[in-house]
C-alpha cells in the first residue's frame, strides 16, 4: 500500500528531516569555525613560543588587567605601554652592546624587568644599559604629556596628565642612586660609594608615601646592595670600575639631566 505524498505523516517526516539536516549543517559549520580558530591560536602560540614572547605577552596582559581594575582600563593600557618603552630601552641597549637578555617581564604593582644573560664588561657598559631605560621612559612620558596638552580632547586631558605624571615619577624613582635600580647602576660609573647616598633616599620615600610596595622594594634593594657591595672589591681588582674622567662626567651629567627633566615634567603636569 503506497503512502499518500501529502499525508500528515509524510509531511512531518520531511519537516523533521529538513530540521535535522539544517542542524547538522549548522553544527558542521560551527565545528569548522572552531577548528579554524584553534588552528590560528595554535599558530599564534607557536610564534609566541618561538620568539619567547609568551611570558612578556601574558605578564603584560595580566598587568593591564590588574591596573585596569585599580585605575581604569585606559590608564592600565597607557601605564603598561610606558613600562614597556622603558624596558625596551634597556633591551635595545643590551643588544647594541652585544650582550644577551630576556624580553621584558611585567610584575603588577612592581613594574617590569629584563634579565641580563651576560654580565656587563665594565661599569661604563653597565651605565649605558641602565641609562637607556630612563631615557626611553622619560621621552615616552614627555610624548604622552604633549599629546594631552596639544592633541587630546579636553575630556581626556586628565587621563594623559595622570599617565605623564606617573611616567615621570616612575623614571625619577628608578633614578635613585642605589643598586640595583637604574640610578644605582648608572652612578656605578661615577663611584659605588654613591649607593649609600641612595639607600636612605629610598627608605625615606617608603616612609613618606606609606607604601608597602615601596617598602618591599627597599628591602629587596638592600639585600641586592649588600651582595653587590661585597663583590665590589673583586670587581675593582678586575678593572670593572676603570672609567675615564670624561666618562664619569658624562654619567653624572646624564643622571642629573634625567632627574631635572623628570622633576620639570611633573611640575608642568601640576601646572596645567
């Protein structure tokens, strides 16, 4: 007995079949899209691992996330960008000197760092590597300030001012002449004795700002300073601190100019 092609049963079967076919098509398309996305993510991950960027990217994103929660996303992105420029200054200087180093790693609320794979040959080379970070960071802060004053709309001027002020302050903090901060590594080309001038400044800064983070940094700096001071005699005997008079003057002038520019930048932000 043949089925009526227009019977309700046949019509229902055809509708269900079409729905199942459409569902299979949609599921197949979704699975294909997922596979394409996974393939791209795998390719991106491969590139990041190949170029050792994975830790830099993940730590940077984590910093942006945490700074964004604390101070707002635009500030978080801008602040991490200034940190990145500062650290890339060190990185480019290290590579220019023919030494090896890691890419920047960000530590939320502590800043960022680059690990040298090789020890500098002498105090002058150490100075050039150390100075590059504050130089790049100060220029980046000045650019942010200029954008806030001359380019950005009035509604976002406060954001740029805050970023510039924080950037200048960050560079100024790093210029405190105590190892292993950038300032301490810079003044090593002048005299390691200056480290004991910078240590009280750092401690006073921690007390003045009532900052737990600054206190922790001061403790870590003290530990590193003790280690560095103990190795000073051996480094001196090996000629590590054999710096010419002209190089000492250049190191002192660079450090002082950076300090004055950062102070002036913070003053300009306060005035606008």
